[in-house]
C-alpha cells in the first residue's frame, strides 16, 4: 500500500504533535501501569509479617459484617466486603458515610477508618496509572490522553505501513544514535501495536464511561441515564427496604449458595472474591457475590441472592452474561491483565515498560530532529523539551522508588502516617526532580537523575530486607514469591537505570558536541 508524500507528511505531523501532547501522561500511565500489575502483592510487601499471617475464615468475615451493620447505620443501606483469600488474607468492609466519604473496617478495627490497611503503595501506583495523581479531573484527563494515544497509534501505522516489512526488525547500531533510537521506537511500536490499540480503546472506555453516558443520555436514555447505571453496572436488582427487621444472614450459607448457582450454570471454578450487601438487616436485603473464574477472557462474574431465602435474583456469570456486562468484564480484564496465568502478568509488565520507553524515545526523536548540527547553541524549544522529558519521566521513576523505600521506613517508625507519608514522599520527590532538571543542563540532569533512579531503586530491596527481615533470598527459601519477585524486579530495574546513566555519561563526554545532550 502506497500513500502520497503529502499524506505521509500530514500523518507524520499528526503523529508527532499528538505524541508530544499525550506523551508525558502516557509515560506516567505505562510506567505506573506496569507496577500496577502487582497490586495484589504490594500490600503483602508493604506490611511486615503480612505474608506469613494466617488467612481469616468465613466466620471472621461474618463477625466483621455483623459488627459493621450493628455499629454504622449508613452501612446498612449499602456495604461491600472482601472475602478472605490469597489476595486479601483478612476481610475488609467498606461503605460511604453520610458526608459521602468512604469508611473501612477490618478485624480489630471496626470504627470506620478513612483509609484501608496495607494498601498505600498499591493505591498510590494505581492512582498514578489511571489519573496521573490529579484529583477529581485526573481520570477524565487520562481518558482524553487515551483518545490522543489512539490517534498517535493509527497515524504511526500509516507512516510505517509502506515500509513495514523492511524496517520491522531493522536495528542498526553504530554512530548514528538517532537511527538507533528510531529503529528501537519503530520495532517496539509495531510489534506491540495490537496491545497498544487495546490499551487505548479500553483506557478510553474505562476513564470516560460516565462522560459517554452523559453524551448518549438524551439520545438513548431519554434523560434517565443515572437510573440506568445500577442495571448496567451491577447484577443485583434495586429493591426498597421493607422496614421489617430480619437477621443479617449467614455468609457461609450464602457463599455456598453462590457456588451452587455458578456450578449449575457450568462455571465449576467460580471463587467468590467480594460481596455487596444492600438493605442489611431488612427483610428485603440483597447480596451480590462477585467472584473469579479461570479460563475465560472476562473472569469476573456475579450472583445476586435474596439474603433471607437464598433465592436467586439475577446472575451475570461467564458464558451467561448479557452483552453489557460481558463487554465491561472483558475490557477490565484486557486492560489490567486479569486473565490467564502468571505469564500474562509478566507479558503485560514488559509491555508496560516497553510502552513507557516508546513515549520517552518519541520525545528524544523530536529533540534530535531539531538539533543544530553546526553549532553548540541549540534551540530553546529543544532544550526545554529535553529538560521536561528528563524531569517528568526520569523524575517519576525516582519518585516511585522513593515512595517504596518510605513505605518500609514509615511502617516501622510511624505506621499511622504510612499512607500520607508515601504520597508526600512521591510527589515532593517528583517535583524536586522536575525542578532539578529545569535548573541543570539536560545532559547533566539526565545523568544525575538516572543515577538517582538507580540508587533509590536499589534501596527498595535493601530497605525491605533490613527493616522487615524478608531478604529476597529468604523470601524465596520460604516460598514467599510475591516478596521475592518485587525485590528482584527492583534490583533488575536499578541495574537498567545504572546502565542508562553510564550510557548518558559516555554520550555527553564522547558524543557530538553540537547537541542538547553534550556537556
């Protein structure tokens, strides 16, 4: 397939500017997204002794639910709770208070804490991924970034389609560094194109779902979209409280009933993960039990039961779902790698890091394309873009590693301050790195921040081992593989940052002096 030179120039311009506008946000989303794949393991890594704690049973979950319903009237309207299991050894209940804020309770703490236990790191990394750390509007910004991301992918495909096979595996090492970066950018972009298109579509869907509903409201829902949300998102039907008191119900019996319903519908490996209870303590109480089933693209499914009788009110299980629930479940699973086995998780992790490299290298290519080859003084735009790229992208890597180290220190020194402390550590470090890059020459800032990333990331397993006693070799010997892999991954990434720092130092010393990357 051939395109005219004018068409290629138009798509090249579109690809360049859309990539630059969205590139910083996408770097943050992909780097944090790669780490988000371990969100089930991060609470175990963060909290000393959590990996060896015995999981609670259904009786413990029952006691917690009964206490919450008896103590907090607002929880009786609607309360959620995780079942104890491998990902959540202890049950966790959560509900909305009268002021709209969320409250959490767990065994030994039923007073309604404003923050859940052991989840600070996982929540921070996930927040960076889906909202860039921005309050309120961040998720919508990320949705718009996902749309721009799709435009960059499609325009890049048009640019490289005419010479796709010839350049696909072309990695040409040598003195032409721009060609090397261009080849690496092209190969990663083309080989991972199907995954990136999927990330773009699912990211837009998940971030802008309510904005899409607002647009479609007058066209489809006749101004009643908000009333349609529960039916679209949940499995249990809405039922008004009857005002007749009733027993809270037996979790053990309802758990068994959900398994029975799932098996009757052909889902033999259904495993309940969490529940949502409406009208607790009322004769019209409804429970929705959501669980996972392996061997399906959208592993999450749900069974809704009448608490008093155990009667099935509705179900949305793999192979038996309506189109809406099947689409949402598949979109979530595809975006977060919540299907398949551990190979899928590691594949997504590599794709996340590869995506971060894609956007970082795109900025470097833009800077290189504007280099003045006959004079040391470079364009102000190129210098500023180099400083921004180093400060935002490498600064984020430093900031997340510092947050990991801070989590270990604060868990020992000030457990009550962990969640707030790691957020301050992350964002203050990120801002300091951006400021440092703005004040230094780009080559100096890149070298110094890459060494900072290498050192701070190497401190992650050292701090974990020294402060908790869970050195990675001991974690491996005890079979605590989540702890081992997080620390081993940090060491590997520290080595990678050190290699990049050394390459940056060598480029500044021996490379072309007419460049923003020269000393």
